[in-house]
C-alpha cells in the first residue's frame, strides 16, 4: 500500500447492483453482501468508521442511495468511472469480472490512486431536478423514435399507435414546461437565455449546458469540456499515432443535445465557415460536428461564467474566453 493509503484507516470498495451491494474491506480483505435498500445501507454504515473512504463505480442510478447516505455520515466517497476501472483491471491482468472481484478492484484502486482522486460532493438541488427532467424526456423521445421506426412500414399499426404517440408528445411537452419552470425557480433562466442566443443552441441544449455548469467549480473551459466528455483521449508512442477518441465521460444526454445543436449550427452563416474549415482539414463530418459541439460548449461556458451577452463577431473571430 502506498504512503498516502497508510493515513486512511479504512478503505472500502462497493460494487453496486440493483438488488444488492458487495462490499470489500481492503485492509481486512473481507467481503460481505448487503441489500441495496436504504434501511440496510444505513445499518451497515453505522458499523463503518467515520474516517472510511469508499470507492463506488457509477452505475445508472443504483449507486445513489449508498453514495448519499455515506456522505451524510461523513465518509469520503469516490465515484469511479467504469471505463477507467475496466482498463485498470486489464492492467493488472485480471481475467474475471464478478461482483466480488469488482469490489476488490475498487478497493485496490482507491488504496493506490487515492491522492489523484477527488471526493464526491452532492450536487445542488437544481442540478438534480434538471438532470432528472432531461433524462425522463430523453427516455420518452427514445421510446417515440423506436415506436415510429418499428411500425413505420405497417399502415394498420401506425393507426393503432397514433394515440400512444400523441400521448408521448403531450408528456414530452409537459416535461419541457417543467424544465423551464425549474430553471426559473433556480434563477438560471438568464443564463439559459444567454446560451440560446448562440446560433444552433436551442432551449433544451441551453438548459443542459447551464445544468452542467452547476455541478461544480470549473477552473477553466478545458475542465468543463472534460466534464462533458468531449475531451479527446490520445494514443501516441514513437512514430505510432493511434485513433483519437472522445472520453465520453459525464452525461450522454448533454453530448447528444450538443451534437444536435452542432448539426443545426453547421448550417448557420455564423458557424458554417468553422465547420467547413474542419472538413477541409480532412476531418469526417462527424468529427467536424464534434469539434463544433466542443466550440459551442466553450462559448456557452464563457457566457455563463462571465455573465456576458453573446456577440457573433467576437466569438467567431476567436476571443480568449472560447
């Protein structure tokens, strides 16, 4: 164990599933399984020393109860990205992937990488509400698209599912109204208005970007881009230059909305030259759209943090804030 790990009395890895959680105490190399239920988790946390550090892999929403309860009791909680954990497993030569092995791996990762990690902090209420509404809307849109595509070639079925689609559209509109109301109550509607002034960015994308800005204090735009998962993972060694890929960390719905915004912006006079320049450099259309989405996010972040109004000429000529 490294020096910084010796200062920690208890290190725990927790592999979370919908029904149960497998716990690994790193110092004791002991495993236990508890139900993923608030009462059971609260009882277990009472037996854990307050100085404990707990590593949890972020999986859907099943980890939230444990994370919130542990934080309330004063424990340091670390959310570990699944992609990073998977590569850590491969680096150690791990062949098995079970709940028990993942709990052990999480504990080991925290013990050795503790100094490089940041403890989890609860998001502000507005962030959580906006995120929940955006995810619910995304689920409804996905369902609507699936139904439309599945029955698109069957006239009889299209007539049958038409009432369902109408109801889905009604629910989507209600969620969009709730988003706007929540933004106004959280006093972030002014920032949303600033972002909406950017060509290509609509109300949903603007809301998602403002929501993301609420999650923490970002030191610069690069940190914000990394939070969105729009930063690039580079693989280079000697003369070898591997394919660059997005890290895709963070909320996938925000990236989807930004991609849609980039598609709209690429047809606007203000951003079409930017898009065309990237195509001329040899980028594929999707890569050029990603570059444009990243640019839009940088512009929005500058508007939100500096509380300034959008000016097309200033941003397109390239100011230091972008």
